[in-house]
């Protein structure tokens, strides 16, 4: 693991591996970088730096941290980190479960964690993504992944949107992201990624907060999606093998 990934550069640049983990799989509040092309990672950092990529929520600290990193990291540091993450092979990281009732959770450290004493509540129209083992996750143990509870029926609805466009509501994802959604040319893999992350990105693109060089291709994809469609798409894509 390169020094910039393992330790960063004090005082300006965070260690990439602290948030995105040494295996590049990431956490719900950020993104999975494992297996993305180096060119794609470099372009995203350029978009953060230029202001083309930001969050719909100005108080979302992980995104503001990325903007800070992008403006302070050198081109050489970005290249080294991008090549490291691009060389990693993504692995199954998120266990997707359809459930009507889910553990009660609360926000802690930019993600949802199970509340104690253990109680359950209706999932409603939500995705609940939480660590399989909170202690190991907080120790940055990159062998311990996440579980995502999704509403009953969301996988079927999401599959229809992703693979058939749901009668013209959106564009079939495989057109750009490849037949198995594992990436194609400049389009990143979207299979097996955090549903929390996917929801944020689709929402940010729809709102105009996230633009950049690939935005013109994504604009017609997200234009007519409801928030419920976005939830279903995220549930389905997250359930696929990365």
C-alpha cells in the first residue's frame, strides 16, 4: 500500500485508506474504489477540485473532505493512489436483504448503526445499510462488510428499471455500464456497490449537484426517476456480484 494511501500527507491530505479502506471497498458514507479505472478515479478528483462534483447536502462532511483532499493532493499523489485502487479486485461486501421489519438504528459517524437495546421497526420506504459488526468496522477491519435491508419487492422493481428501462422511464443501465454492470470503457462498475452511495449519486445528478464529463450521458437516465425508483435501482444493483 503506497504511503499516500496508508498515511496521507500531514497536515493537508488524509490517508485514502482511512475512509475508503485498504481494500478499496469503502463505507456507506463514501465510495468503493476497488477495480475502478485509474483514469476514472483521477477524473472524479478533478471534478471535485473544479466544483463540478459536489453534494446536494452542503453539510455532508465526507464530500467536503474529498473536495479538500482534491485541492491539496498533488498530481503525482493522485496518480499513485488511483493506480493502487484500480489494481484491487472488488469482492462481495454488502449483503442485501429484503425485509419488512428491520433493527432500529441511529446515525453515528456518518452511517447508520443498530441501536441498543435491540428493537425492530417497519422499514417503510428506506434502505437501512449498517455494519455487519460495528466494532470491526470502526477498527477499519477491511474483512468485515455491511448488510443492507431493502423494502420487499424493491429488487424486482429495480431489476425492471435497470434491465428494461420500465417502459421508457429510464435508459437500460447495461448500455453504458456493460452487460453485467461491471463497467465499460469510461463508465464505472455499479454492481455490488453501496446502495446508500448509489442513491446519493443518482439524486445528486438529478439535482445538478454532480456534473462533470460523464454527466451528459447520465442526465436522461435520471431525469424522470422518482425517489422510489432510485431506491429500487440502488437495492437491485447492490445485490449483484461486483
